[in-house]
C-alpha cells in the first residue's frame, strides 16, 4: 500500500502498532463468515436456484419464479415461515413503514422498547406531525427507553400488564443515538419475558445493519417479524435498492398487502431485472459483512489509540456494522468524513459538507463515495451536526479497500494535529 498512498509516517506507525492487537479478532470474524456462507449456500440448494431465476418480469409481475425463489432463499436463511423481498421497497425505512402500516389498525398501540426510533421514522409514527403518519390514522404510540444499554424489563412488563399492545418495535442498531446496539442474546431474553405476559403482541425487529454479523438471526430467538434493507448488509453491495420482511406467514402477508394492494399481496410486483442482483448480493453478503466488521474493528483500534471514544471497542463483540466515534466538535467530524470521502472509489475528489436532509431535523454530513446511492454496506461515514458530534461509520465492500479509506481519514487527523503543533 505504501507505494500508492502518500500518508504521514505517523499514520503508518500507528497502523503497524494496532494491527497485531486485533489479529485474533479478525480471525474470529472469518469463522463467522464461513458459517454464514455455508448457511447461504444451503438456502440456495434448498431453493433449487438456477439460471432461470435471473429472468425478469415487467408490468404486474405475475408468475415471477425468480422473485419467489429469492423469497424462499431468505425464508431458509432466516428460518422464517415466509419472506417478502422486493425492489418496490425504496429503503429500510420504507420497509419498516410498510410493515407498521400493514400490522397496525386504528386504536392499536405501538410500543418501542428501545427508546425513540431512528429519525426517518418520526414522521411515519407521528412523533413529528405529518398528515400521513400512523398517528393521523388513530394509531397510538408510546416508548420505553433503554436502561444502562439494556431493556428496562421491569418497566416493559409492568406496561404490558396495564396496556394492550399490538406491536412492539425493537431497533437493534443505535441509529443516530449514543446508545449501544442490542445483541440477540438480549433480544431473546426480553422476547421470552414479553411472551409470558402478552403472548399475542407482535414482536417486530428493525434488523438494519445487523444481518450476518453473528451466526443467528432474530426469527431464531422468537421474533415474529424482521425488517431490513438491501442496500445494507444483505444486498452484498450488488442490490441497487430494495428491502426485505421475514417472519410469520400471516404477518408477512399483511405487509405484502400494504406494499402492493389488498387481494394481490405477494402475487404482484415486477422484478425489473433485479433478481440476479438480489441473488448475487445475498450470496456475497457474508463476505461483504465480514469485511465491514473487520473495517469497524480496525478503525476502532486506530481511533482509540488516537484518544477518541469509540463504540464498540476493538475487542468487543460486534452487534452490527456501525462504529461510533465521539469527536466532540463539528470541525473534527467534518474533517474525518472528508478523509473517508477522499479514500472512496467514487467521487473521491468531492468534499462533503453538512446539508439539510429529508427526514432529519439537523444538518447531516455524509461521506459515501459509493456505487449505489446511500449504500451503507459500502464504506461510509455520516452524522448529524449536533452535540456531542458523533460520527457513525459503517461498511466496507472489501477489507483491503476500506482499510485504505480508513488510513486516509486517520491521516487527515494526524495532519491536522501536526499542523496545530506547529502553529
């Protein structure tokens, strides 16, 4: 790499210092990748995937055997009763919104037990006023914050004893907050407790950023329905858009009718040439997610050595592909994102600046020189311009390329520090 990268001597010294410390952790990630790869291959075999499934449909999308085969692959991977995998989903937030609209009816109660959901769901739910929100249809909402980065079990169970909750929403990744992401072990424990008190309450998991980071998925620990994006982990960098919903058949059916129309549900929705991308993406996903997790570990080690607070720490268990870096001021946040952009394959010459972004209350800076717009399985770094000025880094299609991007970003910090020393 040194032949191609014009980096400060201190940057290379830092890299050489931290690499031995994380070597065994990187080997652990390889083992997870191998198991998930075997799981994906088994799903392909069970679904009898063939070249025929690459073909596309147009118009209504009737009898799309490739689309049906892809949904079988997802069903097998997640150990779910059914799956809905569609390019008609614009994003993970769109898939989450359609799931909520599919499951909830007027006067129903939605409860988030991981505190306030991600910013883009505020207008969906009605936390922020919108005439098209769930609230506008008479759907009630409440939330219970986490307690010490874990579920507040006592408060949740007391709430369920006194309220009839239709859907409980669990957002595993942290969103634009400073809390930790939620492990499947914690999810399994709270689901077991909830089902004792309220067995008919639907447990919905926002699984964005978490797929294939470990060897189990939420349906295996009792979740009723699980939602995610295809321009994150499971698209493997190949999917151009899309989202997925997996879980119990009756709930997937309701979501399909919210996505298309009542009476047609999963039977319509043209693939428009996306089948091959979806299949190749899920095939590559274990390796790509592995690269993203390794990138997070390396970044965590480098930035911690430079004195920044990072989460997760280098040797901690990874729950998702997101790493937070506490910069504490807007200048360092902007500078680091600029370094990530400069190390990207696309638009490396562009300097990211904070701008007003739909769905967010604060200006957001986003560094993402990606092949797919908004693809956070590709190396990217973003954050709202608000205290405490946290950067949220995720992705890395290959560990080798992402490593270079990270070194360029770290190099910006080191250059800035050297410049300050000389002033």
